[in-house]
C-alpha cells in the first residue's frame, strides 16, 4: 500500500510539473505575441522614419527624379507606424515602460510626415522652412534623440 502512495505522489508531481510548464510556456507566448512584438514593430517603424528623414534629407529639398519614390517611402513609413500602433492592444498601458511616445503623439506626427511627403522636391524657401519645422516636431513627438542635420 505504501508503494502505491509513493507511485501516486511521483505521478502527480510529474503531471503537475508538465501542466505548470505548459501554462508558463503558453503565457510567455501570449506575452510575446500581444505585448512585445507590437512594441518592437512600433519601435522599428519609428527607427525607419528617423533613418528615412536622415537618408533623404538632401533630396527632400531639391528637384529629383526620385520624388515619387521618396514620397512613397515616407507614406509607407506612416502607414507602417499607424498599423503597428493599431495592432498593439495594450499600448496605452505599457508605452512608458518601453520609453515610447504616447499614441496621441504618434498620431500627431503622421500628418506632419505626410506633409513632408507632399512637399518633396519643392525648393521654395517657405516650404523649406515648413519642412524643417515639421522634421523637428516629428522628432519631438516620436521621441527620436540626437538629430543629425
């Protein structure tokens, strides 16, 4: 009888270990899928915007044959950022933890980037000044540090 109880204890312990580790694994996957992945997508979209603003800075102000390509890239950047924000269910609850901008600031930056896209290739001085102001404001809203001019 004592051997049966010991065997039962072993089986129960093993079963609870397997069930517990399965629960921990599933919770970890949900955390990764619904919290971490969307945050990484938002961060990646912000980094891409920063990169494109630096890379195309000289072409934003000059007549270029790449005008439509640059406009498309900047608009895609906007769409990816909004898409990533919309996919992040818990963003409002966790953005501070990851040192990311509030969603309201992200949504304010999008039309500014669209405005820059619309003005690609214009060398009018007033448009240039507006672009510079927009770029500075986008960097502030998206919390992009250390602007290279």
